[in-house]
């Protein structure tokens, strides 16, 4: 039990540290990622106005995608295409306390392949 509590504390500390350094604007919104064991949720947020510009997950239209590296890259590419329709070409990446490897990295790489700069 102590191991799980320590793991959650480390994730919370990373989350606070990262969120203290980045903020999204209308020109460069923040891409926030939430990952569970079954689902992956991504939001594009304008922190100045306090609004979500667009969101994507593997629950709605992309229900066939799982939380794997290959599917996360497809979801990232779809997010990049959705952001292009909003005329957003650059963003800041908020990994939300998750380590930058595996699914999180694949999502970021897929978004970059769609033409969004971090």
C-alpha cells in the first residue's frame, strides 16, 4: 500500500512542477493529457480565457483505439488535424504528471507528425 501512495505522491509533485511552468494562450494553447488503464483523454485548453478549444478521446468517435503506443499515435494525429481546423499551429504539452515515455510520447509524436509544433 505504501508503494502505491508514494507513486501517487511522486506523480502529484511532477504535475504541480510542470503546471507551474506552462500555461496556454489563444495562440499557443496547452495540450493536457489524462491517461487511465482503459482510456486516453486529451484537451486543448486556452488558460487565459479558461476555455477548452477542442477535445479528443478513445471513448467517442475513436472507440476502436486502445491505450497502446500505436493507437496513441493515431489519436495524436487525429488531434493535430482537429487543431489545424482551428488554425492552431503551435502548443505547449502538459503531460499531467505522467512520465514522458510510451503512450504519452507516442501521442506527442503523432501530434507533431500532423504539423503541430511544441
